[in-house]
């Protein structure tokens, strides 16, 4: 069993050496894009929610 675990860890280590990690500026840029996208979607969904609430209030009065 320990041979299998050792072989697995060696394979993982070999694969991790092949990974090209993003630079700090790339990570910051990607994070900002994600945050801006989340804010835009939250605003759109919030606007739709307010619109439906107003429509619902019109029908319930």
C-alpha cells in the first residue's frame, strides 16, 4: 500500500512541475475581472428583483 501512495505522490510531484503558475499581475487582473463581473450581475439581478416586486405590488393592490 505504501508503494502505491509513494508512486501517487511522485506522479503528483511530476505533474506539479509541469504547471505554469500565473504571475502576480495576472492574478490581480483576473481577480478584478471576477469582482467586476459579480458586481454587474448582482446589480442586474437586483434590478430585476425590484422590477418584479413593483409589478407584484401593482397586481396585489
